[in-house]
């Protein structure tokens, strides 16, 4: 670090000379180290947050069919439907695997509900910002 010489200050001149380690106090190296510690702390916080989010995503969870009450279907020996009983909330609901649903129906629902479904990360950031702006 540089320090103005005391003799030259009286004359209005500001000549600079190197400071000794004792004069420097904490010094430039310590100040630079503090910035590095902040960077490491921010990187560690980001890593912990990322690990937490990945852990939440990968944690086992019940299937969607367990969240909504379904109807009971009674079939005969040949697989024909004999009776369909209402679910606990008085609705007819049968769980159908995605492989058994028509591809045209799947595409029609996606086009109607969310055109950008295949290109966003689970939510549409543009729609989210537009909704925040409008409300």
C-alpha cells in the first residue's frame, strides 16, 4: 500500500511511498482474502440449496393415483365391466395408464392447456412473469 509522505503534505505535494507492514494494518492481502471467503460461502450455500432441491425431487413419493379417490370397477371373468361404483366424492373415476390413452387425446390436451409443455422446466417462466405483471 502507498502512503503520502508527511513532509510533502505540508508543501501541498502528495508524493506516495510504500507503507510498512506495521503501518498497513490489516493490509491488502487480508481484504482480498475476505472477498474469497464470501465467494466460497456463496458457492457453498448454492451447492447446499441445489443438493436440497435435487433430494426433494428424487425422494420417493406416492403415485398420483393415490392422491385422488377412484371408482371401483367390477368385471366378469371375460373382462367385461359389470358395475362401476362412485368414488368417495361421488364421481366416476377410473385410473388408466398413459399407454392406454389415445396419443391424439394427449396432444390435444397439451395444446389446449400448455403449448410450451415440452420446452419449459416444469413451469412456464414467461407465463409466470405475465401473470405477476397482470395481477
